């Protein structure tokens, strides 16, 4: 029932009670987590505490489903441990961590050059789920999600459900990302440009058209973006990586010219739709084991596929 400030200066503080960090009734009550220190949650709690993560500090879910319902602040402390490491780390070892109060860098709220970045489920043992069911503010700069060693389509999931506002870069470094709890959040990545590294799984809606993303996407060499369930991509797609429609329906649309030079694959049972002409890069090798449905004329570099593959040209031209 104590009121005031809790400081986590080093090591790990684990909380397993809704009121473990004291009363939230007192204005100014907060928990400060210094660089290198960890605040860990477990045992199915909901805390209304205002938590502040400084440079290289971590918020971790140990087990069960736990919720932070207040605004989560990330701040750059130029005099504290880890000064210059402008990254706050949020992960789940197991279970699910829900953040429902938003994420903000209060000091940079009115800055045209945000400093603090987020790392989501990037830890070697982050195999649980992080669900940001609130807004990532424009005061946040870049976001890194996942890790190269995670090739799973389910383990280590990050769910982005808010009307996000950040406009830096989003780096997908490996593992699964869900576009909102129901797969319909078209603002999952805010205004950011997306860079895909390694093997990543992007999950849309199990029913209906799903989220429609307008973000530019660059697939670095050696990377694969696997889409699951239904979604649309309307931004420019570029790079030497690969795009795979693993399940469900992926719809490509927009006015930009896609210059992806890696492979494009439609797996058996999946569907790739184009809503207008030249949505598939001319440089991409296209493999159709599922269904390709054209909404306009297409020119591609090469075409192959299994006996399960079907192309519906809908009166449009396909040039190989």
C-alpha cells in the first residue's frame, strides 16, 4: 500500500501481485527501471503502475498472462547506466504480456527527431507473446521485432493492435508478427518503412480481407516474408529477398512499381490476388502452387508451379 517511487537500479525485480509496486492512487507514483535492469511480471496480474524504462532497461513477462494498463514511458537518461544505448527492451519468456496504456517517450513528445527505440521479443529466450493493445506514439523512433534464430510461425509472437504513429523504421528480424488481435489492424506499423531480415511470418485475418498495409517494404537478401491468413499490401515492395504467400489470401494493390528481385511463391492452398496491373515485380521468379488471380496485366521474369497451381487471368495478359 506504499505510495511514491520504486527504483529498479540493477538486477531483476519480479512482481506477482497487482499491487506489488504500491498504490497508484498517489500522483507521481511510478517505477523507474535503470539501464541493464529488468522488471519482470508473472502469475496473471494487472498493474496500473506507470513504468519508465530507461536506456537498455527491460520489461519481461515470465509466465501467465499479465497486463500493464498505464502508459509505458521510455526515456533516454544521458547520465544513467547505458547512456547512449537508446533502446528499451520488451519481451515475453512465456505466456503473454499485454500493454494497454500506450508507449511514449515523454521527453521527445514535441521533438521532430525522436531518440528512443523499442526492441520487441528480441531476447534469445523470448518465446511468449507481446501484445501491444494500445498506441505506439510518434515520439518513438525505430522498432526492432524478433530475432534471427526464430523461424517459428507461432512462438515469440508480437501482436500490434494500436493505431500506431511512429514514423521511423521497423525491422523484422525473425519470427511472427500479427496485425492486431483479429488481423485487421492496418496501422500496425504506423507510418514506418519496414525492413525484413531473416525469416518472418506476418499474420492477417482468419476471416475477411484483413489488414491493408500502405508501408513500403524492403526485403533484404536472404530474407523471406511469409504471409499467413488474409491481408493486403499496397506499398512499394523492393529488395533481393523473397515473398511467400503461405496460407490464406494476399492482395497486392497500389500505384507504386514493385522492384522485388527475389522469388515470389504462392503455396498450395493459398491465393495471390492483384487488384491492378504490374503488381508482381518483373524481376521476380514466380512459383504458383496455389491460385494466382490477376486484376490487371502482368509481366514476370519466370513462371513455374506444381499441378496444384491455378492461374485465373480474368481477361488480363500474363507475359513471361
